C-alpha cells in the first residue's frame, strides 16, 4: 500500500496504473542522510591499528622540513566508520540494486568471480617494480589479454597501459600524430569528428594538439558522408568516429567512409565505447580502422566503481605498432614474458602513466573474456542488441523513437512531443523513473536529439525487467498528461530531492570547513 | 555463458514482438564485406575451471619475499574494513554520480575524500581523483601552462622517472617544452634539486617558465629544499608544483605550508595494494585562485529543494562533456573507488595512526640504513630522508638478482629505471615501512653481506644457513 508523499501524489497514485515501487517505502524507513566524517569525530577515538614508533623516530628530520600544525583529520572508532560507509552505500543506486540503463555506459552485471580473482594475493601484493622473473603470472595474463583484445577487434597489437577510455583516446591520437610526423607529414593539424561524438573525442584531439572539425550527422542518424568528404584533405590527421554511433546505430557506409579517409592519407580512429554491440559481428581492424580503444568497464564487465577505476586498452593496425606507449609486454622465444626496458623502443610515444597499467582492472577483464570465450562474447552482443530492440519497441508505445532502423545495443527516444503537449521535460521523466525504482537513462546526450533519452539495457537484464522499465516510462507519459506536477516534482522517494546545482557552482563548497559545513544542518 | 538471464523462450518472445525470426536481422546493416563470422577465441571456461586457471596464474607470480622496493608504491598495513567497504556493491557497481538524488553515497564519500586530502596537503581545492601520480603530475604541469599562459615547464631530475616521462608524453601534443633541473653533484646536498641551476633556468627571459615541478620526498627518497624552490619559482612568475607522498604529509611540511600552488601525488599508500601497477589514485590539489584550471570531477556540498544538505558534481563547465574541445582536460571517469579506499583508510587509521605509520616507517628505515651500511652498502647521498634512500652497491643489478635467490627483494636497481645516469649506476633504492620487520631487515643485511662477500671471493653459490625470512619463498 502506498503512503502518500503529497496530497497531489496521493491523488495521482490512486488514479494511475502501475504503482511506482518506490512509493511503497514509508518515508523515514529509507536510508537516512549521514553526517560527515568530520562531524563524527571525537578527540581520542579510533586509531590503534599500528604500533607506536620510538619517540626519537623523527629526530633525524630537520625541524624546517617538519609539519608544524597537524592535519585536522577526523578521529573515529572503527564501528562508527563501518556504519558511516554502509549507511552511505545505502544512499546509492547501483547495478546490484536495480536496472541502470545509462546509454553509452554499458551498465552490465559485474561478475563476482572477477572481484575474487583481482584480490588473489599473488596478483594484489605484487610490487610493480618487481623484476620480470617475479611477475610471470601477471605478465602472462596481460599478454593473453592483449591477444584476446586483438582477436576481438581485428587489430595487430594492443597496449593495456591507458588508465581509462579517455586516456586510451589520448594515446591513440598521439600515435596518429607520431605516425604522420615519422613520415615527415607535418601539415596534418585537423581531426574530424561528428557532432554526436562523446565529449572526450574533441577534448582529446585538443589535448593532442589538433584542431577539431565538427561534422553534423545525416537525417538517418548516420554520418553525413558528403560533409565528411568536403572536410577531408591534406590537413586531416584523423577522423574519430564511434561505431555503433552514440545514437546506437551502425554506420552503414563505414566502408566508403574509411576509403575516403585513407585516400587523403588520414587515419581512422574508432571510439570503442559501443563495442558491446558488435563482438563477433564486426571487427574494426578488418574493416580498416587504424586505431581504437576499449572500455573494459563497459564491454568486459569490470566495475564502474562510482566513477572509476576503469582501463582503456588501445588496439592498432601494423602501421602504428612502432608508436605504441611503453612499456609493452613482450613474450620471449623461450615462452617467458618481460616488460620493455626504458628507452628500448625510441619510436614509442612514451608513457601514459606509471607502470604497466591498471592491472587489477585488467585481471577482471581477462576473467570476463575467459568466462565467455569466443561464442559467449558473440552471444553477449546478440543478447544486448536483441534486448535493446525489444525495449525500443516497447518504449515506442509512448515516446518518439527518431530512427526507424534497427538499433544496436542502445537506442535514443525523445520526449520532445511530450514536452510540447504537457511541458514535462526529459529531465522530469528521468527523475520520475527514480520513484519507479529505476535509474534514469542518459539524458540530453547526444545533444543532436531534442529531449533525448539514450537507453542501453545490456544483455544481463531479464525480459521482466525490460517490461517493467517500459511500463514505467509509459505510465510516466500518462502522468505527464494527467498529473504533471507529479513528474516535475520527482523524485520524491529518493534520499534527497532535486538539488540546487546553481548555488553549488556559484559558491563552491568543495571541502569541509567547520564554518562552511555548519551553514547547512547536519543530518541527524 | 554464465551471466545472462535469457532463456531460449525469452529470446523467442522478444524476437516475436519484433516480428523477426532471428537476431541476424538486427545486424543486417553491417555491410557484408566487413561482416565478421564469430571470434577466433576458444570457448569459455566453466566458473570452477576459470578459478583454477586464475589461481594458477596468480601462483606463477613470486610474492612473499622480504620486500624493500618502493619507488612511489609502498606496502602499508591496510585494515580489512577498507576492502569490506569496497566490496559493498552499492559503491562498486554504481556509475559516475550523474543523478545526485540516487548517488549521495558516492558523492558524499568523494566530498569527504576531497576534504581529507585538503587537510593533508594544506591546499584549498582537491580534485575528485586522477589516474595515478604520474598522470596527476602531467595534469598539474598542463594547469601551470594554462594558468600562466606560458609553455615551458621545469621538472627536477629527482622526480619519479615515470612521472617525468608521462609529463613529456602529455606535453607532446601541445608542443610544450619540458626541461630537467639537474641534481647537486656532491657535498651535503648531493642528489637533491640543484637550486643554482634552477635559478639560471628561470632567469632565461626568452623562455618564461610556467611551472617548476619538485618532489618531496624525491624519487631518491631525499627531502628537497621546497621553501627555496617556491621562492625561486614565484620570483620568476612561475607556479610551483609539489609532488607529494600522502602518508609523509602527517610529519613533513605540507605543500600548503611552504606556498606550493599545486600539489600532485600518488595516493596508493592510502589503503591501496600494489597490484603490479594499478589501479592507483592520482592526487591533485591546488590553491583557490586556480580553481577554474583544475581538471577532473569536483564534488560540492549544496542543498536540495527542501533545504537538506546534499552533494553534487559541480563546476562542470570545465569538463569535456560540456566544453568538448575547450575543456580543461579530456579526463572524465577515473578513480572514484580508489578515492573511497583512501578515505576509508584515513578515517580508520586516524590522524595519530597515520603519523605513527610515517614515523614507524622512518624508524624502520633508519634501522635498515644502519644494517645495510654494516653489510657494506653505504648511502649514495648524505641528505635527510624519511623512509626511502639509495645505497651504493658495486654491480647492483647482479647483487639484486642474487638477493632474490635468498628471498630478498632488495629494492629497485636504479640503473634499470634511470639508465644513462652514471651517478646512479651503482645504486639500489630501498625503503621500509611500518610493516617491515626487524627480522626482515636483519635477513637483508645478512644476505647482502653474503652476496658481497661471495662477490669478493668470486663465488656465485649461496652460503648455507640463510633462512627464508618472510616465508612463502619457493
């Protein structure tokens, strides 16, 4: 039985169809907001985890080098720390608590065996400066992972060093730059990018010293081939495209596009964010892409961690192999493995970061690939695409779906008509989904679709979950007509309601200071 | 395929709703000329076989030696509560907190992380994390260039070589210039940043300097003259980037105290295991005037419409998804779960405990210094250090290998990580922490004595009677 949140909500709840699951939670029974660690601090509490050092331990440190005022860190007993974090965790939505259809993020189930694997002491306690002879197990795993990613992508070689997809993009575009320079081709200063690309693509091109040329997409959602043709020329270093695109559509004219790019001497970068749709159906290296990155936290089920850590391996075709970041993992003739020595390959673009890569994340990705094998990964993509098309079919009952073509692993829906008719925006629909117990999809991205919702169900959600989500979206569309206030005031069942983001940006409070903290009341 | 819920009936039901016979129809837009037919990978493992395979790979590593390797990554005691919190899947299976109403757990934990690091560093603004110490240092260098509108950065040759190389990689794109500040060659300050050379480099008016990067403690473990470096940098209109190690900041002057503009560093010592290179935690902090130049996520405290305290990602106009090619950096998602580990670690260890960790590490290191000196490996440089230092060992690479045979990971062979630096050719970089035991130190000393004696006597075999100190040695 629902407990009324507001009189309007009560009336509407009585009137409307499927009951938002969130409304059956009585107010106050949900997870409560928490005071900060600093407010939990009491002098003399906590600590006691490590032995006390001898009194003279620091006498040999010159006085001028020492800290004068101790840091005002909180003093908290372990039971209170445990309760603090467990209660904080309950304020989070997560894959393990519900459906998380964030388009372009591939929020699939994170297998538990992978968490076990990464924590094996043989992996977790290995020092990154351990000599190769001590690291043969991890090096073997990394080498096999490179091979597997090369097989999945059709690329010649793979580096595992980049720490995230965005850093993989930077590594890839720096390799493009090095490739052209090595050929004495110094005038290629432009990177051509469709306007619906992830923001990281133009930001990466800028960081790598290129200017960006933005290309509008065609009416069918694909790239505008003619616009690309006129943008390409002797100044083009590379194109960066996402395939399937950020609209969830496969680039039908990809062969023609790649021919055009190569004809002008440029290279083709593929943003691999959407690889989950195409495993075993399309290998970018075979098709002629020169370089791509993988997001292992999307395609290969490694946890998103509330915003990292991920890993962003990069695959390249043969022409770019000399420029791969260092160090590479090498397999010797006798079957042992080693890391490249500093300076061993002068053509390398250099290091992207310290050590070999986010090994703990890569172990999880390796476990995922091995658990599935080739046939399993193909099934992953097929199930992801089937689920997305089924959900799109259901959502189309109440929302516009701008592109009639089959989608890949995700699709875009629009609440533009709903907004026109009722004033209810996509943002409101998204927030109302929270009251129905679902995480909102990605909204207002790509920017090219008005009132867009990018919805990606992944292969690990059951038909029942897909139906429940579609039913919720359809119910919200009805609410928008019949009780729009219910939608525009949502969420009402989340730990907090909508935030004052303008104030947060205008007068940023980015760290605890006792005075600033006291301005907003401490949650009890 | 272990993780799919779909039965054959489920798939049939979805296909029927779509009015198609086979999922093949959904892939029809892939041109036939580039259509792949499956993947050249073997079939998947059943889970128990997968576990056996992974356990065998982990066992093929050799760990459990008496370890004295640091070089920016340190073994510290990690209370089990840290991993227990990380295993709350409400944390690790959530995404970047784009929907603050259902992400307050992640958001508050990041705000608390920012606050803890601000206290440790004495800085005003702390980014919600970067990839690692190297990438954070590179972003700090780029920040200095943006803030000063200059294109030339100086980095001390005593900054971690991986960080220097990473800055060089990040600078390649913007055609920014990076020069090294040499180290003092001899005397009491040998091995530290050469301030006279720094002053000369800063005086070149044709190449105005945006930032000066100095690490304290340095890669070689030495304490650097940070006050002087700040004074020189500021006098030339440059910013000072301090590369710091967070545990040390409980006992060493923090960058905020000596006037650094930006602090960067590796957060791994705060509750994150070595795991052969990552994931770690890039720390990046700055003074208030640089707030709009700092890249990466920032979480701020605000209120919801009912006036309740709440947290949100803020100042988003700096970021790539809003600014695209004009963004401060391409960084987006990075190391939130590692930031959570660091916060849980600091909260659990507490301020006194963290100071004890730093001081006990220093005490163990002093014990190690005396033991190694007695065994014939004196320090390479004479200046003060906290818990890491270089020692001089003839034929260091071979000695290091011989120590492995005796169950000792005898630090880092400096010639392997800093090739082409003759002054480091005979160096081993060694460290101790609070988990280093006296027995391990004694075993290192005994093994080193034996190896060096063997070298003198022209022997290669191991003498009898050297017990494995840490157990677990094969």
